[in-house]
C-alpha cells in the first residue's frame, strides 16, 4: 500500500508550467462556455458561489441551470451568467465546452433525471460534485453512462458512499488510486491534504488552511475546475490547477481574516491574486 508520505506534492513551479497564458487577440469564445447545474429551492447560495468562482477562473461564457422561481437571485448576484431553468428539458448541449453538475441541486426526481439526460447526451468534459455524487451512489445504473475523463470531486464521506467504507486515510487513498486504474476518471479526494489521481498517477496538494472547513468551499472548487475544463485543459491538469489555486486563494484570504472568520466568498475574491502569485 502507498502511504500519503510517498505521493509527491504539487508545487508553484509545477502549476506555473501548466497554466496557459491568456492570448491578447482572444475573445469570449476562446475560453469556453460552461453549463453549471447548481442550486435548488432555498439552496441557491451554492449556485452563486460556484458560478462566481467559475467566472473568476476564466471561462468565457457561463450558463447556470436553476429552478425558474429562483432566477432573481442569480440575475442580481451574478449578472455575467446566463440562465436555463431546471423545469425544462436541456437541449443543444454540444454548444457547451464543459458541464459541472452537483452543488446543492438536491436529490429530487427532476435533478436526477436531468443528470441522467446530460450523461446520456454529452460526451465532453463533465465534473460531478456534491449532490450529483450522492445521486450517483444511489443510481448504479448511471455508472455505464459516465464518460472518459470525468472529474469526481468527493469529500471523504461522499467518497465512502460511492466506493464503500475505508478503515483509515491510507486505505482510502490507495482505494482511490486503484479505482483510477480501473476507471478512466480523475478523482479529487478532498481532505486536509487533497489527492488528485488519474490512471494511477497521484499528486497531493497542501495549499489551503482550516478556514476552508466551511460550507461553500467545495462549491467554489467545482466552479474553478469546470472553468478550466472549458478552457481546454485536460481533466487531470484542470483538477491539479484548480485544487492548487483554490488553496492558494484561501491562504491569501486568511491573511485578512482568521481561520474562524474566513468565508467561501472571501476565497473567491482572492482567485485573481492566486493566479498572480502562482504565475509570477
């Protein structure tokens, strides 16, 4: 079994080498169009956080799928985003460069059927997080629909729901590594130190701090990685960059806050600073 001590850590130099420079004569179409399926009645905070993080991480266009009755929240808090309504069938998926599904979508029939429809139709980059992972654990028949290059971003409990209980952290890490050899997916196992693994190749990230141990932190990461997928990064590269920058943004933000007071929205406002610190 591999212990976490033997897995290499991502460094600023590694991530700097992965980030592509923004081209001077580019336009919004150059950087992809994300479809983000997030939020539900009385749970729109996750959609707002994920959407804002997605835009801050550089996607050219963003459409958010939400319940129609909650549209005013997104239109006032994220005016840069376009909207699709959960109650209507999603069509013309090919226009999206990447799709992120999960933050606070709920476990209702409408959300489950929408997720199944997307998995049936869409074969480009998909990220599943949060409630989408719970739906996946409840519907094993969905597994045959999962595309190559899928990014899964479970925290420890979500990982155990999907793949069974592990005796300890080392056993869970080794299970993730073995699963990545069995399935053509990228697994981002969120923990105190986050594991990113594809096809047996594993990296750890030690950026970030205990201030991230709050609701909304994972929603931000989902939006960030999905934005990178839309910009043409490979799933493994997008996951590595997203996890690293997420932690760096939190480390910058906590300098103005405390571990107790740090909010997910504080982290979003430091994504730009995280890019600058990593690229310089």
